[in-house]
C-alpha cells in the first residue's frame, strides 16, 4: 500500500466513475483499476461496487474511505507546515499578483521595500487572476496577494495600494477608431493577506511597510 493509492481511491469515491477519476488524476483507467484491485486484495474485501455505471462504496469501503481521507489530510497538512517553515527560515515571501500589477507596480514596490529592510528576502512570484490569488491565500499557499477585491473571503484582509486606470484605444489609422467609443476602466488594487494564517517575520514586515 502506498500514498498514491489513497489519493486514487479518494478521487474515485468523489467522481463515482473510473474514467472521470482517471482523467482528473492524469493516469490511465487501467492503472486506476489495478490500484483499486490491489487495495482490495491487500485488505481482503470489496471496497466498491458498480451500479448503473457508477461506483458506490461498500460498508468496508466506507470504513476505508474515512481512514483514507484522514491520512491524505494529515499528509497534506504536514507538507503545508513544512513549506511554511521553510519559507520562514529562508526569508522567502510567496506572492500572487495580477499581471498588470506584476509588470508595472511590483518592481517599484519591491525595490522601495528593499531600501527599508535590512535582511535579504527572496520572492516567489505567481501571475494569477484575483479569484485564484484569494483561494491560494485562503489555503495558505501564498503569503501575500496583490489584486482587486474579491468577496466571500472573510479571513482575508484587503489593504488599498493604488488605483489602476486602464484606457482602451483603437488604432487611429483604422476605420474602427471612428466607430467606437472605448471605455476607461478604473479599479482599486489591494495588498491581501490571510489574517488567520501564521505570518512569517518577513511577510509581517512587508505588511507593516504598507500600513505603518
């Protein structure tokens, strides 16, 4: 029995279908089927049954699923905690940023912060959309986000950074320019962090740089 088998089994339980689970796991359907068969052989019981094109848990399968989800959750938490500890020890800030901010704002922001910070800090950058950034912050995979405000994330704190104006223009030499009145878009860009997460000293310094 290996860790992958727990992941495979859990995904099959969620999807109720070998083909769909294999697709999401990015493995072949025979590989998934063999993994489940090996589990059943090792445990000496049937974990699933097929009913009308769907897979359903047996009583034994339900017992194993409860244990399997706990094992995977424990392993994922351990990976997360180790990654957090490594980021703190290495003075690393993992940062998710919308593309416009990463290109035009972030270099100036980081340079200004470097002038105020005596320690050498390493940065891991991720270009992403606001919803993805907030999800990663919620899951504590990012330390800091720079993006527009997204609702329904009560644990996240949004601190206004700057106003971004975007002007759309058509090529003046084209016939389209005379036919279109293109809008001007104004939006507030925020520094975002998870107020419930354990922040590293470097991350806290960056937040203080903005707020104090």
